C-alpha cells in the first residue's frame, strides 16, 4: 500500500513509530495532487512550499516529543470558506479572489496545534451556496469516481480531495447537508456535529444559525479523531458550547446490541432512487443482524423542511453578505459613478448567479409586508421540526436513512433546474434546522459505479451514538475504497472535455 492510500490514523501511527516522516507524507500527498488534480480540480489553492515547511516543523516537534497526537504530521485540506492566516481564502468567489486573512479560524488553529499539515484550500460552491460545486468562480470540481459527474456540494472539493487521495482528512462546512451529501456522492465519511460543538470563528458565514464546521475522512475512526481535535469551547464564538464528552474515539466499539434505530418511512417514499433505497435498507439489515433493534416510523413535517430552510438560510445570507460592498476588503469594480453605483456594480460583478438568487430571496422574505408571512412562519416550522425530532429521539438512539435521494448527477444537470437541486437536500436539511449531529458513511455503489451514502442522525450532543453505529456497520462491511482516478483513459478525458 502506498502512503497516500492509508487512512489518517494509519499514517499517524507510522509517523509516530518513525517508519515515515511528516515531510515524506506531505510529499506523497503533493505528488498525488499533481497526478490527479488536472482531472478532479479539488483545490483552489495548493500551498506546496508552505506545506513542506509546515511538515518539517511538525516533524521537528514530533521528534522533540512536543507532538504526540494521532494526527501529528498528517496532511489535511481546508475548505476555502475557513480562514487561514497568510493563505488565500476565496469562498470560491470573485468577490474574495485575492483575499488573504490576517488570522486563522479556530478550527484551522486546532488543526495546526494538533500537528496536522495543511496542504491548501479546497474548491466549493460560491459562498457555500449550491449542492454540486459547480457554482465556484474558479471552475467545477469533478467526482473522482467519474469525472463526468458532480462531487456534490458545497464541500465538494474537500470530499473529492479525500476520495482521490489528495489529502488524508479535510475540513468542510455544513449548512444544509454540505458535508454529508458530497460525502455520499464521493464515497467518503463526513460528520456534521451538533450545532455549537465546533467554533464558527473564522468561518465565513452563510446561514449563521445553521453553519457548522465538520470533518471529512476515509473512515469513521479518522473522522472521530479529527472531531476530537476540533470540538472545544471558543470564547470568540457566542454560539460555542463547552462540552466534556468530546472523547469521540471512545465510541468506536463494534457493538450495537440493543441500540434502537428508527427509519423514517417518509425518507423511503416517492423520489428516492430504487438503488439507493435498496442499499440503505441492506445497511439497516446489517445493523439489525449485529443486534440493533430496527424499525420504521413516521417523522412528520419532512415536506416543510426545504421551504423553511431556504427562507431562513437565504434571509441570513442576505444579511451576512451585505458586508461585501467593495469598501473594506475584497473585490471593487472599476469606473463607478458614486458610492451607490459602486456598491451595485461591485456586487453585480463579484457575485455569481446562485449567490444573487439567494440574496434576493432573503431580502424579499425579510422585507416589510412579507416578514411575518415567510420568515416568522419558517422559524415556527423550524421549531416544530425540532419538536418532531425530540419525540423521535425519546424512542430511538439513532435515525437511519439516505443522505441523498440519488447518486451524483452528471455535470450541468442540476444547474439547469435550481429547484430540483434544492429538493436534493431533502434528507439533510432537517438536521441543520434542528441543530442535530449527522454522519454519512459509504454503504454501496449504484449500477453506474457511483457511491451511495448512508446517513445516521443522532440527538443533540449524542455524536457517540452515530459514531458507534457507523463504526459497527463499517466493521461488518469493510472500509470503502478510494476512487481510482488513474483508471481514466486519455480518450475518456478528451470526451469529458469536449462535453
């Protein structure tokens, strides 16, 4: 097995045992990036020189006994809406094309403190608005399993990078499924933690009441180890929660005997691809055979989740993105005639179509005469959805279902029908509205050879339940393979470029 094919924890152990150095690990990842990045385009920025310097510094600390954690020396990637001091952070938007932060996000600081080596920043949907990583101003990211298909979004670059072996772990952000859905499409594992578990300081905001940073990895154990690093109280984030139960790797026991698992019948109805349904139910059967109690139940209000989410998220986005005005930082248009014209021209040129669409929707639902009819009604619906989950978790330890209604669509299909793209988030959005933890674990492949993801949802601050169930399933079925990007022939590449 080559270095880039290992899990993060396997590599960490080899570095700790002095079988390999952090510099050698970074060079292996950078070599893989050079090999496949022309096809996948998972990164916006690759900081090769800086990565090798950080790897050298990490190795020196490891040898001095200053770093002994399981991820010390492991190469990682960071989604491009998470600030990194001295490294370009663009949100995949022309608006921030040349923005270099003067500080790092708390999550990025914790990665560095743990000895992880940041390789660069991953591509995403512009300002995290999209489900395919096609709205990026710097080009689309392609699915490593089939470059004619999308990797999902908005954390598509992070998930594609992990799936293609371009890093061992990655940070993503999840506002309505933006870690779990691309993890499903790319065949990797991703966790959206309970709201408040990971600091949002330094995360460029989309929907502040919904956004949460989380890990993407090759298996459940890698994600649990990274979540342990990220989860901590941060006084710079007023929504950050002080928790004492963040020893997530302790939950990695191959034992689900007596665990109560509920499958919402609403998640298995119309609109769900037959192959996805089959894979999810087979995964449920695996857990049942290992001693879990599995049954279907009715989870109400599912049909109201998408309209409630897009009203709330767009309202918050219209407020959060008002700071991008061409005055303080970021893009500024040329040849403006006065301040107001400069505002309008800067935003017209700096923002892409999907971002403009959501800003306008958000401004509309917050406007006089429509605030009560839309925004307040959406907030009441959000409270009802949380109540429905509370009632479900009074009976079940984990809720199981699909992460997405279908596997990765072809490039271009979703952007032609934005409403259909929004409906693709139907199984993930409720988790953000209720502030719950959710995880995607690979559970099979469809007839086209594209990955299928199983979603496990837990009650607030009960990440250990979904980690336990995900780990048990993984032990039964085996770890999912990485994508073999190199299998593409030159003819296939040319055919893709022509399309």
